[in-house]
């Protein structure tokens, strides 16, 4: 389960790299993006497809160009990543706590006796 999540995070990171490269070099084609990012062209092509379907980039005769939606995403990225980090830290904190239903010795010995 965690490995699947890590794979998704890596994929999102690649998509974000592609968005930034498009913003900085637009219009830009697949081969140039592949060269700049040092990512195989088939992966760049997949990222561009996903990003276009999501409205972050659009195709033009000269190559990919970023949309306003891409600028909004990049603008709010740090805040969104901070929220994600807090969520992951809270999950980790809960995992470090005592398991549900497990009592320590002190609370186990504090059972009230009935008359």
C-alpha cells in the first residue's frame, strides 16, 4: 500500500517538473522537454497527456504551452505540500502511539473493586 502511494507521489513530482519546464520554455515539444528534464520521451509524452487532460497545458502547433490553471497550481504548491506533509506527520504520530485496546501496566492495575 505504501509503495503504491510512493509511486503516485513520484509520478506527481514528474508531472510538476514537466509543468515547470513547459512554463519556462513554452512553446516546447516532447523531444526538447525530454532533453531538458533528462526523462525518456515516452514518460514526457504520458505526463503531457495527463496534464493536457487536466487542463494544465494545451497543445499548440509549436509545442506545449502552460495554461492559467498551471500558474495557479504552481503558485499554491508550497502551501499544498505543507498541508500534505502535516497529514503524513499526523499519520506517523498516530502509528507511534499505543495500539488501540492496549493498556499499560499502571492503567491495568487500577481496576476498581466493587463492594
